[in-house]
């Protein structure tokens, strides 16, 4: 299954975004941000015959904060999103693991991230869903840029963001591990461009070899909608070879 993120349509209303996605795919991943915040606008989800995965909010969500009230607030928002998502049949929730605050100690932030991951494991069990942690692009303030964290995701899943991994030069390393959910977009290995498939340097045939047999959902996560149809067509050919 190849689905489409609402990210390229983020300036539209959620209803209009899903209307566009429904023309191309039977699966939408809702980025719960801005006009697509499911806690504010989620009532429109039931208007469509789509299967949903949910990308948890990113803005102001730092699961690695050294300040417990900030982590607690992020966990509260995540639980609200999961609770709502379960009501509309979503089973997979994508989560960014957090980032370093200004002059924050890396080891301390990583410790706090592990506290949050333990809390997410409890949420996944309570609601019977897959919370899949997403690897991040190559910026020093972001955590989980290499596969090291994968050994600590007990009870949680892994979302491989192919474009993010390419910016860190880590795509082959990540592909050696089990992938539970997939984000697909292209770049030239330097910045997180979210280009259409084939516009960057990523060899998607290698991605397909490592992931085609496990039946996971693959989500196109482009920056704009112009390349969606061509990217969808190209991915279908790659995965069918």
C-alpha cells in the first residue's frame, strides 16, 4: 500500500487536502499540524472512504526536553491524538523523538528521551496501536539520526524516513533493520528537500528490495503536490518489479 501524506496540502483545509488525496490513493497520513490538526478539525475524517495513519504533531513537541512539565505536556497531546485517531480506525502513529534545546547536554536529553519512549510504550499497549518512532535528518540539534536508538525501541515501531536517512548518509545502515512504516521522498543527500521521486540521488530500487516483502504502508511525503502523481507511478513500478 502506497499512501500520501497531507503535508503537500498543508495550506489547504483538512477536508480539501483529503479530497485531493482520495483522487490518488486509498490511504492518507494526516500530519496533525496547523489546518490538519485532528484535535481541531478531525470531524472531517469520517467524510472519506480512506484508511488513515496519523503523524503526531511536531510543533512545540519535545519528548527529549530536560524539563518534566514540557515532556508531560507533549505526552498529553500525543495521548489525545492517539485517542482521537483510534476512534477513526487509525492503527499507526508516527512520532518524532525530540531535539536538543539550546546549550542542553546531549546525554541528559537522551536520558529524558528514554523516559518518554517508556511512556509511549505504555500508551501503545493501552490503546492497542503501533507508535513508530521516526529517524531525523542530519541537523546537530535533532536526535535519532543514526540506527543506534533502534535497539531501545522495545514495544515501539520504527518509521524509516528515507529522505532523512539520506541526508545523514545512513540509508544503507537503516535498511539493515526491521522497518514498520515508511516515508518516501527524495533529496541530494545534503538537505531535507522532500523532492519528488527521481529528482534527487536516492536509489529507491534498493529501498524496495529491503521493504517490499514486509507489507508495510509506504507514505509519499513530498513538499508540494506537483510531483505526487509521477512519484506514485514510479514507486508502483519499482515495487512491482
